[in-house]
């Protein structure tokens, strides 16, 4: 067997899985700090190689079914400034546990100058939402009563 085709890791998923979304980051430290303050995501791993550096963020209670936000800062892009982002509607959605939590996130986002959509009640299944921009300009939606969690529980239990 060709050594380059040998497995590196011992553990693998039992079936094909959706595992991550990757976004460019202009300043990795600033972006990690923003996500760990405004979202429930925690730093899982951080790596550096000749091409640049990256960080993996996720939920610590999802070890068996991880879904990771990968932030990447490529050395070759450092002089280019901010890279293309998700906008104006493309976004990452996070469902929270109450309307008050949406309002608190919006209040904190407004105080830090990153609130984009103020708390708004939308028709079902959208729910009560607000959105912030991360340090790279990506839209992060926070919702309550959106129905994603409820539908997944209903269908997949």
C-alpha cells in the first residue's frame, strides 16, 4: 500500500457525515475571540503550517457527531485584506433557548457595533431572530422558536 494512502487517524465516522463549514479569517485571534464570546462554540483545535493557520470551533457535547466551524488564515492572502464573505443573506444559524437570549445577544452586538438585524419576530418557521456580523463580515443569525431543532427531533428523534 502506498504510504500516502495510509490512514492517519484511528477513529472514523460510522457513516458519511456533514462535518464542517470553513470560512476565511483576516485575524484568527480576533475571530476566535468573537465566536467564543457570542456563540456557544468552543475552540477544539488550532494548527499552523507553511500555508497559514486554522482553528476548529464546535460544541464540546458533540464528540460523537461533530459539526465544526473551521476558520482559516492563509499566509498568501494576508496582504489582500478581508476575503470574500457570506453576505448579504448567506449566514450561519444558531438556535437559542429563549427570546430573552436573542435580545441579550442583540444588545451585546449593538454595543460592539456588529448588530446587523435587530430582534424581529418573523413568520413560522423563521421565529424570533437577530443577526450579527463576525469580525470578517460573515452573518451569524441567532433564532428562537425557529423550528430546526423541533423538526429534527420530530423526524429523527
